[in-house]
């Protein structure tokens, strides 16, 4: 489970899935290679989601052949969750609606394209890396910079309003470790993603 805002509404579900679920995997597969999908939200105790992921990371350290990967902000085609910045901005541009930026747009994130992330997960999974690591480009962008990049890529006009800061949002997240030899990179990832959203009839 991965919705930061939803975790405040149904914390029991997040505790059950992220903590107990991870513990059961670690306990059930003591001789297997385990790669745990964590999150940049685990860096600070600002949300139920982040707390449960950080707790799960501790269980992962008990396994003799496991690693936790903290994903940065993942984007890409087929992501329909409009709580996430990239699909929300693309939806607003596609249907000529106002995009909402929470706060003043200065929050910084390391946005990583899903196909580069998948390749990094495979690389780490096939390695002997243990403990905690991170996966991102190591280049933070403000939310406002992200929006402007999407606007230029879509060749649309800006149409934005600013809303309240969301509960639990961290001001800054950026990977300490850069993805090795990304095939696409941020700019190509955004180009491919924006094109998909604009052409997808069911979005």
C-alpha cells in the first residue's frame, strides 16, 4: 500500500500490509534473495505510510540476503493515480483544467522514470548488495519546475492554482545513489509519459 494521504485514513491497513506483510515474507523465505520496495517517505516520520515502510526496513535487515530500495518519486505510462504529480498535471493539461500545486511549488523531489527504476531493481536484485539503498537520478526538481517541464513537453499553456500544503509531505527528497547507466533519463521519460497521457483515450 502506497498512498501517503490514505495512510492517515486507514492506518491499520498500512500497518498490516507494510509491517506484518514484510515480516511474513522475511520469515517465510529465509534462504531466498529478497528485495524490498521501500520509499523516500521512510526518511522522515511525517506519515503513517512512511513510518510503516521504515519499520519494515528494520525487518529486512534481519534477513541474511535482503536489501531495501528506497524508491524516489516514480512516474511513467499507465499511472492513473491523480494524487501523484505527473498524472495529475497531465490530466489537467489534457482536459484544460487548472492544475493544483500544493503549497508554493518549492517542494523538491527526485523524479525517476519507471523503466529506469525497473532496470535498477533487477541490477540490485542480481547483486550481493545488502542493507538499505536508494534509486533515483540524484537530481531534485521543485514541483513548479516539474509542472513547467510537462507544460513545455505537452506544448500547452500554463493553467495552475496553488492549494494548501498536504499533511505529511516532505520538503525535500533526493536519492543519495544515482541509478547506474539509466537507459532513458528524466527528460526522455517525461517525453514518453506525457505523450502516452495525451494519446490515451481512457485517461
